[in-house]
């Protein structure tokens, strides 16, 4: 199972939010490139980069930082999203070396956009489904749509996405463990690989994630627990490998 460190960008800095609230920000580094190098040096086989400013305003806000991260980590794949609302941005991300593009809000609001991207850029398009109480959140988690997250995952699968990143907003950044049952239910409802995100706080959480392999969960994004939870990345890798 892939363990994917998260690098959330706001104003060019590496930060973490609690439950997606832009007014509850912790700055962990003013140099996100050094953070990216650290995770790669410690064994990360992929990085997860989110442009938080872009997610809110609907267009990229940290392109320079993203480009520097991709250049610095060499052959390590980067999955990136946050404010990707047009094909020009997708093409630019791919041109600078991003491996997988995460589509969020526009996948919900404009379904044909996701379908067209999957046809145009096969094997490069992920969808990020962020949910609270089973409903999909949009616009940087500021709004709850009327869409059921499992039904939306099934729609995205039909469109041809390469993977689904599922985040339980209620757990994100709260260090309370991830939502095992909701993650399992979503993964079992589709054949598309699912990457879990939000709430990992302990090695036991990661071992529980490892138990979801048979349900279709292929990886986990981990953030705050690495930055302030006292977890060492090498121990986290071991936990998901031996689970």
C-alpha cells in the first residue's frame, strides 16, 4: 500500500488545516521544497500536493512552489490538485512533470469536464471526493453539494478516472483516526482504486488501512500526523507494509 505524504500549499508555504478551515492554519515550513525532499529521502514513493489557495479561488495560486517541488523530487510521482478547473491548467501541470491531476469541484459541478479529461489524458486523472456526512463538499470544502459521495464515486468510475481520493472532512487534520467504515463502503462500491485521506493519527490507523486492501484501498495520504503527531515516516511505511 502506498503511503503518500501531503504537502498543502498556502501563500507558498507548507501548511495544514483542520477540517479544511482556511482560518485554522498551522504553518509547518516556509520552504515546501525542502519538505518534499525530506519525505523522498525518507522513502516516499509518491507525494500529494494541494494548492489550498487555488481550491478556494478556482485557479492555481501556488504554481511556482509546485513546479519547484516537482523539479526537486526527480522521478518520484506527484499527484496534485486544488483549483484545477480548466484543461489549460491540467496541461500545464503535466508539462511541468506532475504525474496525476486531481479534479475536485469541477468533477461535481461539470460532469462532462471530468469525462472529457479522462478521454484526453488517460491514466493521469484522479478525482478528489471530499465528504461530510456522506455528502460531497466543493469549493475548497466551503459548500456541501446534494450529491451522495458513493453515487458520485460510481459516476466518476464510469467517466474513467484512474483513482479516487476519498477524504472525510470531519476527520481531516483532527488526529482522531480515519473513517474506516465510510472508506470501506466507498471502496467496495467501485472497482476504481481508492486512496484514503484524512484523520490518520497513529500506526494503528495505518494498520487498519492495510486491512482495507482487499476492498480496493491502495494507498493513504498522511499529513498532520507526520508533521506534529510524533510519527516517523519509516515506522508508518512499516505499518502499512506489514498490515
